[in-house]
C-alpha cells in the first residue's frame, strides 16, 4: 500500500485559497465548480483564468500540478479519526 496516494478536492481548494486568497473571484469560481462538481462552473473558472496575468496563471497551474503529483499524505485525511 505504500504506492497509494489519496488526493481530495478539499485539499485542492485549500491550496487554491492559499495562493489566490479567500476573497478572490477566481478562487470562488473554482470553489463553486469543485464543490458542486459543475463542469460549466469549472469551465468558466478556467476561461477566466486566461484573463489573469501570467504570474497568477502559473501559480494556479503549479498549484494544480503539485496537488496532482505532489507529496504523499497531502490529502488532509491524516487529520481524520480512524
């Protein structure tokens, strides 16, 4: 089981909140799309991301890639009781 890695949408949202800030419209678009599992909202978030400066786009892209391929045990689940 050492090769199992669990990632959660909550951990992605936490990371996006850290890089974008809790009051960011872009963060709220991602939050809504991910929490509601709404493809249209996520598409809107990705479309609006294109309008942001390169630095912001890179931060979001790096955050998503890090979330997908980053360190093990970064799901937030280790804080849950067994």
